[in-house]
C-alpha cells in the first residue's frame, strides 16, 4: 500500500458531522498539507457554539491535532495544488414517492430538499471538476450518504470530460452526533470503495493513524454498506418497540426481555432499547432512501416499509397512554421533557417531540417543553427553563429525550407542583418502583402497569345555583 504523503483539501457544506469528520481526518491523516474549506457560511463546532471559527484560523480537537480552516466558494483554482478532495456534504432528506432520490441529469443534490433549503451548490464540487483542468492524480472522496450508483454517475461524468486521471472513492462516515470525534478516531471499521485500487490505497493511507479494520469494496457496495447499516439499526429499534407493545399486554418487562436476548452472542445488546421511536438527521432519511432505492429498482421492500410504519405509530402510543389516564386532552397541560431527538445534541431534525407537540396541540392540550440544550421555536409550545417549571400545574409529564438530568426529576417537590402526578416515560429512563413510591402514576414503554397507576378523579367544579 502506498504511504506517499499527499496534500489534501476538504470542501464541506455547513454540516456538524462533516465538520468533525474533516477535522479528524486532517489531524490523523498522513497529509503534508490539509486544509478544510467551508462553503458559503462559517460552521459552529464542538465547544464553539457561541462563536464561529474565523477564516484562516488553526482549529484543533483533543487527540486530533491542528487544522487550518478557510471559507471559500469552490473554484477550479482551489483544486489546482491539491491531490485529494474530500466532500462531506450536508445531511439531507428524501421525498418519498418522487424521483428526488435519483440521478437524472446529475442533479441529485440540487433536486433534493436538504434541510429545507436549495442545495444545488452541494453538487458544485463535482461541477467544478467538470469545468476546467485538475491536477492529475486528484481523488474525489465522497463521505456522504448518497444513492447507490452515485459513484458510477460521477465517474461517467468525469470520464466524459477527459478527466480519467481524477479518481473517485466512496468513503462513508459512520459518526453519530454527540460522539462524532470518538466515533471517527475509534471506528468499528473504515469502508473504502474505489474504481482504482491505487485510489483506494491512497485513501486508506490517509486513515493510517486510526486502528480499525478496513473493508475494501467496489463503489456500489460501499454506498450500500452505509444505507444498510442504518437501516438495520432502525430495524432493531422498531422490532424491540413492537416487542414492548406486546409486553404491555401480557405483563412482561421489555427491559428484562432485551437483556435476556442481548446476552445471546448472535444478537448482542445494541439498539434494543424500547422507547418512543427514532429520529434525527440520518435514520429517517436513510430508511426512506433504501425503501425508495428498492422501489426505483423494481423491488417492494416490505420489511423497511413496516419498520418505518412501526416508528410512526410508536409516537402516537404516548397520546393513548395520556388519554387512558386523563380522558380527553382538551384543556389539559402536558410537559414534554427533552426536545432534541437524542441527548447530547440540540438537533431537532425528525425529533419525536415535534410529532408529539403537534398531535397534543391538535387535541386541544396546552403544551410545554424543556430541553437543556435545544431551544427550538415551536409554534404553540411554551418553553421552560427547568423541568420543575415545565411541570408546575401540569396534568402530565412525558419524558421524550433521555437526558441524565431527568434521573433526579421525580421528587416530592415535583409531585406537589403537578396538578396530576402522571409521568409517561417514553425512554424507560426511570425506576418505576421508585417513582411510584413518591406518589406518581407511572407508565413506561413495554413495562408492567401497576394497579396503583390510576389517577384520582379530578373533582368536578361545583355549579352555582340560584336561591
């Protein structure tokens, strides 16, 4: 394998995961000159949530090293002195039932709705290659999740313009929000799909400082690995959520069930935590993408359809639990504790809290929200500064995101502050027995319902009568 040190430049749309991936690659790479260029606007990164990184500054993360950060609009001149170009692009969404997840006219990125904005500029990286001369031996490295067949389309477009000497490598990232730096530096595997073995060798060498198995594959397979990994993870989540729903009916505890099957070496314990459903920037997008890819290829993906449907239905079960205790929700006050799609991030993309808030408001409930990091502008939702403030006078509290701060949430003070001491634990964060001992009615997900979990009937207001 070649160990030649390369100049390497990363052009990135404003994306947190792309930012960290680029920075970590720069710090760990065998690169003599690595520059990250941000397109259009400054990014906001770890520990810099209040101030953007100034252009031209040296940015570093612990264990990664220093990287020069520039902001630029891509031009052919930007590539002239660099041998490798990485393109981690903004995470996007897929419109089901249309051709947005396709490659007609090489305009996939321009035709897809990425976070609600026009992202035709995202495809401009490759358009730049097509517009002028590029140094021989340059490699375009695609780290984003893209439709299977993307690499073939890019390869054909490059070849059609006489750019056979420009390489293309699929090198998908497997980092998660909240743990991205660790995930990049300590990955389970590094996937590299290349048309040319030497290009794959060069990208593998860039990861030379990272100790992990390397999976070498063709480009289509590398693209498929990324989609399949996320699709299988959400399949496990939806499966354990279905088991949880059965557990509620038969009096079993899904946490014990998950523990029992997770110890089986053939299964393992990961992603077997029942709850309110999955969300975020990747899981919903990638599951829909695989479903659409299969449909476009002439195959009806029955299992993926069911996995997505189960996830949508799981969020609605919270309302059923609230109605079982409170009756009609009109005029009732419900506090949503945790708004981000998972802890340790402020990301609200496809967060279950959005669905819950919308449905509660549609039922006529007053909705309050609390999150230690996310401060979204949710129409009709009153944001609170503390969990106690959120539940004061509330008829119910729903744990939507498993923030560790909520472990201490149940208390005598909290119970006295609530109009009805009801906790619906959408993440099975709390100890049911301890919560009930404090005088709360408690419902988890896939856990036994106690006979004590019945709220006392609210006293009806006395009617005034005329003498």
